């Protein structure tokens, strides 16, 4: 089953949701801002994505700048920042078993759903 880490306020996230619905996919929606993922969830997600914590971050968010994360090189501290501030998590994210993708641009979502 596919899981969509979704932020309803995000147009790209809404696009991914629409694509899943149009394809008739069976999926679940995880509103990560309402129920923040644990640190362990984020570490597992990074493994499925094959990216670093920084690559999962919304580096243009004001919060990213406010927290001074551009100067942090410790991966564990970046993971902690994501767990404590889920607003920093890039979206949308699609997860299927042991693989995942950040659905930006939307073509990545289309390719993932193949």
C-alpha cells in the first residue's frame, strides 16, 4: 500500500493526492503536520528515500533560517530538527514498502506510481 505524507495547504501535495485518486490507487494519507512523525520514522524514511536529512528539508522555509540549520553539519541534529519541526519536511512524500520519493516536481510522483 502507498502512503502519502500530505500537507493539504501545499499545491504539490494536493496534486499528488489527486494523481493517486485518479489512478485508483489504494493508499493512506498521513497528515504529518497534525501527527508529527517520530525521529525513528524520519530515519526510516531517509533510508527509503536514500537521501540525507538536509535533502528532506525545506531549506527556503523561514524556520530553517531562524534555527540556523544551514550551518549544522551533524546529521543527527538535522534529523532532530525535522522531528521537532515537521513544517521543515519537504512534501509530498510517497512511500511504498521499502521505497519512497519526494514528489517534487510532480513528474517524480507520476514516475513513482508508474
